[in-house]
C-alpha cells in the first residue's frame, strides 16, 4: 500500500513554485488514480486493465520527486 508519507511528499513537491503545470497535472492525476484504482485492484486482482492503470499512476507519481531542481 501507499504510505501517507509518500503521498505527503508528492503533494509537498507539487506545491513548490518551480513545479511546472504539466508536472503538477501528472502528480495530481497520479494521486487521484492511485486512490481510485488501488481498492479496485484489491477487489479484482486479476484485472490487467486496472493493474496497467496503477502502473501508469505510479510512474506519474514519480515525476515530481525525480526532478532534482524541485528538491
């Protein structure tokens, strides 16, 4: 599961003034998708579509943290 600390760090990084709008959109969409699809994944563990959406959401959530200039 996703820890509260991880989500806090994503949100903290997204609120910095240097973060560009495209990165903010990716980050906030990632948070939304993770909260939407994690419960669905638990209910339907064999659903490839849901797992793909979670994989994309996890990738999108990393952008704000991986950009060194935002640290």
